[in-house]
């Protein structure tokens, strides 16, 4: 019997968690029915989203680190950093 790769499982669970937070945030916005509170909830999600991305990417990189050379791993990390730099501006 094949079992799930623990790194894939971890990444998937993080994404399920992130998606659940998004749905919960939408419900909270509807419950309060207030634009200021909705913007606050949305801003909080904007902080959590990149954190989930970084953690999920880190889990994946740890999972494949034994099959990647150091230079390829450095290029991947550089690419992720460029994504965050691009999102910041």
C-alpha cells in the first residue's frame, strides 16, 4: 500500500488551513457587515497569505533538498525572494 509523502501531506494541510481561513474571513465580513471591519479582516489575510506561502515552500524545499544541488536550491530561494520583493512594491 502506498502512503502519502509526509512533505506533500504537510503542504496540502497548510493549503487547506489557508483556504479555511479565507472562507472564515469571508463569513466574518458578512457577519459584521461593516466596511471598516471588512478591510481590517482583509488586511490581516494579506499578512497571513505570504506567511503560508513561505512555510509551504519551505516544507517542499526540505522535502526535495536531498535531490537538489546547492546551486539549484539557491536559485529557487532567490526566485521566492524575488516574488516577495515584487509583491512588496
